[in-house]
């Protein structure tokens, strides 16, 4: 699933005449630093009984609040979907 999203993103960027650097991480290996250094995000996870995977939920719980610095006014927007 992740490889298909990566191929699609690279293909779409090429069609727009842009280069795209993709960094893939498993949820357990991704850090707050990865979230803060990215200029865009594509999340994928298997759906299980109308919920996302436990690993993905753990990633969001582990990184969400650390991604916001009270002194900063600007934050990168992100969203997730199954």
C-alpha cells in the first residue's frame, strides 16, 4: 500500500514538472523530527473494524503534542485517512 502511494506521488510530481523526495517510515520508526522536517505527508494504514491500526494510532499519540511548539506561530498542516 505504501509503495503504491509513493509511486503515485512521484508520478504526480513528475506530471507537474516537479521533483519529489520521498522518505518512508513505518509508524513505529517515525519521530516528531520526521513530522517537523517534512513539507508534506501521506499516511496509510490498514482499516480494522472502522478504525486505523494500533501502530498508526500510537504514532499520532506519540508525536502529536510534541509537534507543536508554544513559541511558534506557524505549523505544517497534516491530516490522515485510511
